[in-house]
C-alpha cells in the first residue's frame, strides 16, 4: 500500500503477520478455524492465538479474530473452550495489550516472523524471545516461553543499550502471587529477572516494568 494512502486507509492483512513494527496502525485478520464452521477443521489453540496477538500488538497492529459458529448461531465446545482460555489470559494480562503502544523495539530473540513463516506458521519460541509494549511510565515484556532455569535476560534493557532513561523502579509478574515477587538486577548487558517457581498463566507471561522517574534515594538503591 503506498505510504500516501496510510493516513486514510488501514492496512489489512489476512492470515499473515508483519515482520516488524509499522509506523501506522494496521490490522491482522485470522480465525480460530476456517472462516465458517467446518466439521473436522483444526482449530488454533489459545496458546497459539495469544502468541499471535502479542506479536501483532508489539508491532503496532490489532488482531481481528473470527469465531466460526454452528448453523444455529451457537458455538461448539472446542470453540467455547478456546474463548474461555483467552478470556482467562486477558483477565490477568490484558493491561499489557489494551491502551498500549509499540516500544522502541518490538522484541528480541532468535524467533522472528518473515517470509513463509509470516503465514501463521506454528513457531517454536525460546526463553530468549521477548515482545514489548509500553504505557505511560510502564514497559511490558512478554515472555514467549518460560525459561527452564527460571531466569530471563532481557538484553534490550541492559545499562549499555540506553533504551531506558533510568533503572526500573519496580518489576512485577502479572498474575503472580504477591508472596512470590520476581527478583531482578540491571546488568550492563541485560535486565536479569529471576521468576517464581511456576508460571502464573498457561501461556505467555508478562513482566510489568515500572519506568517512572526515580528520586535520588531510589536511584541509589536501584544501583546498589
């Protein structure tokens, strides 16, 4: 689509993702299964849909999800299960999706969407794959896979990258119990976070990183 049209026309991509952040909003269309009800058609799992949603939102896109219905307008059990699972994830992690904006980088890690892989391929994400969104004085980091050693290293947030104006004030894991806060330290090459024993959701986990301005005493404690 020519750039001069983007101020009036939304880029709409059907069953295909963009490989990087687009400066203008765009929309990604897909379906849980076929566009209409088709007995025996393989449905996307809630896990797949959450990862597609996160990757899309991190790149300034929105997800339009089609929900196939039975001839009488109701949902079959498999579709209802997927939607219930999506709703449970959104209830815990939705603040990192809704009313957020893209960050300086959409993500980091070895797994990317490009070429044929952009056609909704089932990607095997690693613990090094992170996606980002931001809100006022908050950065959200989506962990696309849970690390076996419970330690995640976010290289975009190391001291030497200069992408954060100051050390984080606070790092929390959305949905986790208050009694199990993550431990974290800012190193030259990464923000290193030690996670609780178990992930709070079955799918993508979200770190909320409060980035508001630090007072002098807070900055001294953060650097200690």
